[in-house]
C-alpha cells in the first residue's frame, strides 16, 4: 500500500509539472532562507558559549547617578579586579582587561633575524592585543599550547602570544617560548606562553596578552579611584550567589574614595555569556542589544517558512478540483478518511524532501556571499549529528504544516457530489485561503516598510552634517619615533601642496570616550556634578577638522598662554550656564585654564547618543593618539604616497598604517548596515514567495469561475473587462494586507528609531511606495492568469464539467 501511495504521489507531481515546480521552489526558497538565518542565529547565540567556567563568569559594570540622569557602562577602575578578589571571599578569580593600543590601531612587534627562525630575516608586523590580569587564563577557556596558566601573565615585561603570532615570528609555538620580542620599538618582552588562536565565536579577539602589572606601572592614573577605563571580569566560586555578591559590591568604590551625593557610583554584575547579545544600557540598566536583531531574524525565518507553507496550501487547494474524482473513487472503493489524510500528508512530505535537498544546495551556494556580508564564518554542519536530527524534523514539521489543510479539505469531500461533477467550495474555505494570502502580503509589506526606514536612517547617519568634514581626512597612529618627530612630520607634510592641515589628538574624532566630572566654573553649584567628555589636542585642531567656531579662536602658537587654554563646545557652555565664556577661568582637577574659544557642537560619538558637554586642552607632547591630516580634494593618491615616504623616514621601525575618517565613522554602524542589507534581501524574497501564493489564489479563482467567464464572454463581455474583474478580486486581499501592515510597521519602526538620539521621521510616502511596489508586483503576478482566463475559448469553458 505504501509503495502505491508513493507511485500515486509521484504521478501527481509529474502530471502537474508547473504546479509542482512552483510548490517545490517556493518551499525550497523558504527553507533555504530559514536555514541560513537560523545558522546565523545559532552562531550569534553560541558566541562565548565555549568557556568551561561560563556559568561562573561575570562582567562588572558601573552605574552612575548624576546631573538628574542615570548612566551605565563597562568602564571600571584599574585596580578594581585585584581588590575585589582580595576582599570578597565569593570571588575566586578576577581580571582587568584593557586594549594595548588606541582604538583603530594595533601594536608593532619586531623580532631580529637571528631569533625569528623563519629564514626570512627580520620580522615586523602589526598585532592587536590587550593587557590582562594574572587570572585571565584560569577564567577563560583559551587553551595554552605552551606555558601554563599560573605563570603566563604573572611577571612584568612578559607576554603571551597566539599560535598565529608565534608561527609568524618564530616558526612554531615551541620556538617562541622564552624568546624576546620587541613591543612598539620601546620594550623587550619575554614570551612566556603560546595560546591557541582565538575562535571566531569569541567576543574577545586578540593576538597577544600583556600582564596587568605592566599596565599599572605604565598608567599611574589607575591609583585614582575616580578614573575609569578598563573592563573588569570575575569568576565566582561554585555555589556562590551572584545576587548576594552584587549587593555586597554595589558600594564597593566607597571603600577607596569619599562619597559625593552629586555623583553616585554603583557596581553591578552581568553574566559574561549574556554580554555579547545584551550590551545596551537604558537609564542605567541593561536593555537589549544584538539580541533584538537575533529575535527579529528568528521571527523573519519562521514567517518566511510559513509564507512558503501557505503557498503550498493555496496551490494544492487550487488543484483540488483536478483530484476530486480520485478522492471520490477511493472513498467508494472503501478508503478511510484517515488513509486519505495520510496519503496527502505523505505527498506533502515528499515534496518537502525534494525541496529541502534543493534548499540545502541553495544555502550552501549562498553562504560565501552571506558570510562576506555578515562577517561570519558559517558553514552547513554536515559533520554534526544534531544537523541530521534537525533536518528530518524540519521535513516532517514543514510537510505536516504545508499539507495539513489540503489533506483535511480533500479528505472531507463527499464522493456522491464529486463523482456527479458538482464540486463547490464553501465560503469559509475560500475565506480561509484569502486570509492566508492577506497574512503573506501583510508580512511582505511590513518588511518593505522596515527596509525603507532602516535604509533612510542609515543614509541619514552617513550624510548628516556632523559639524566637521570627515571627507579627505586621514588618521595616522602616533607611535614609535613619531612621538618625538611629530613637529618635523607636520612641517614636512605641510610642504606638500596635496596636504592642507595637520594636527593631533588623543584617540580619534569618532572615539572620544574619556570623561571627567572634575570640572569647575564660575557660579557652579557645589552640589552639582556634570560628566564632561574631555580631549587632548594639538595646534590647528579646529582648522584640520573644519570645525566651526561659535566664538573665540583655535589653539595657536601665536599665543604663549594657550598652554593653559581650553576649548568648549556649545553643549558644555549651556550646561555651565555661561553667557560670555571666553576668558572665563575653568578648573580641571587641580589645574586652572582659561576658555579661549567655543566650538559649535559636533558629533564625536555614535548618533545613538546625544552630543555631550566637551572640554579640550592643548598638549603637543602627548605621546599617543592620532595624527589628523587634511588632504586637498582630489589629491588623495599623491598625499598618501607622500605620507608613507615621510613615515618611513621619521619612523622606520613601524609599518605605515592609516585610516580614512569616513570609513572609521562607518564602522560605528556596521551592525545596522548588515541588518539593512539582510532586510532588503529577505523583503524581496518574502514578496517573491508571497506572489507565488497570489498566483495560487489566481489559479484557484480562475478554475472556479471558468463557466462564469465563458457565460460573460458569450453575452458580450470584453477580454479587458474580464481581466479587470478578476484582477480586482485578486487585489482585495493585498489591499487588506496594507491596512493591517501599515500600523504594525509604523509602531515597530518607531520603537526601533528610539535607539537613536538623531533620527528620521517616518513619512507617509514610505507607506505609499511600499503599497505601490507591492500592488505592481501583485498585478504582474495575477495578470498572467487573468489574461489567460479572459482569452480562453468560451465554448470549451461551457462544455467543461
């Protein structure tokens, strides 16, 4: 009997090739999209899941109450980790973590030819790494290939390097142990350990780790418990209660500094495994993050698969008239309804099996492009047993969902009626199919609107006037001999006509993260503490950035007193309440300075955040950060070549590296850019698959109204009037889908935009374009069936049963 069902199913597939191809391709596309999305979702959820001690690992974050607001972030005190471990018994291990180089740049390593073991002479390369505490390798599962977790990060002037780094400089891990490697051409470090390359599913990515002892020695500011910057991680002892530990350390900072009612600091804990997906803060508390995109695309995956299943239902039901007699004959021959249901479900599963084979092929072919788009390294897990459990499960579930309604409908037909040729579909059956199409198009319209809103917001971000000119602006890291040769570099660079201005600053214009609350001004309320972003810059900073001055002037060598001069932005002046700030004395910690100018507000962080009060001081001798070079428009190639030659002369021990300002700015929104591109792709696919469903409904309607169309034509109706009649009826579900999708889309995208301090307005024309686009595609889809039905010979229609 089973073989008979298989033969019958196969014959039906072959007999209706066109419908079968549409069914299979619709399901295959839906399955391929869902499979690819779920691979991405699974990869996102597995980030940092490999740590053996994961359930005991926590990251410390700080919550601050000041100036009538609550803020939070992962920056903590430099000595916090070791003090927490020393004083809180429930904490077994603790480690600080801090980048070894400013954002956007790496560190330069050099190994003499006699020590490299590579046979290629001296080796020089840029690597990215961090300072880490002595307990780091005891806490996190980054396996050591050489060395041990106890001594790897214990002694000063030592370093642990990755397998890749060891092979590059020394040939292999064994050769690297106890060798000397030169760091930034100023420190000789001994290699004490080699760890396996950090996996791609780790949120922490690094080529090397230096000791926390070195970090503390090189950064004396860490002894001031009012300064924050590094991250702090702890590992609780088994059985420790995280909630009790968090309550105990909440006011921990005040063991080392006096309380200030105007600026309250509290510590809190977050499970480290959750940080990657939950890293956004709102009003001082964790509130979403990448998990929002994970949830969004999980829903999209389910909906796209449902859309594909709905297509199957509509197309299978549209063909039911073709199989009505078969059902009648089988029932007369004694077939039970349960047997018929099993047969039709089996046919659906067979089609799903064919579809999933095609889907796996489509997914495999699209993964390289998908990986390039998302920055992932995804692959189909053929070697995992769970994959071969999921695939059969997916086939069965999809087959049941797709085949359930056609099976129940066909098996319910009365043999007497169908054998007499009087098969009629009830209002409820027709209504259900239209509801399915409405659901499909509502989802498609929602995705189209979402796609436009995300695109417009990203375009707004990329084109918004930030208050400075990010075009033709180049960043060069201050490292090596450029520290002492900066003035020479500036003079020689400006001698090239392709270079307009040169300046310097700590960090970069898109990464002014350092803050201070230790600012005073005339008339300040002694109980008020305001957090200021603070920067350190060189001469000609305003000119190089093309900033606009609201009043006053830029730092200039023509004024000897500028060594204690200060620049404020408009937000800082407004916060201070100063009507005429130029010339006013401002205290910064224990130092005093005079305001020489007020800059018009410019954006120095992501547009997710409002512009903060900013204060800047002059320091030409600052020994790290970024050289800013303003290039003449159209002279980029000549300017870069000149800068490269100049850096080789003045800083020969370091490879020449640079970044363009506009590209560095774009990196702030990489996540949104990926989401926008994925939304475009999935919106198109959702519409395409939905149109297959509409095609199914059009086919069904045309078959049901064959005689009606024939009668209308005999009575003189034109082909165009019949096309109009059919098309209007097909488009009603689409219009209803608009009415459902529009308010839902507005609500969802309005909430999404709230994450941005600066955002677009959701305009009516976005909904109009989405509507026109969907209607146009729908008209093209149903046009074929409408015209085919209108042009059919009425004599044949009237002769049909």
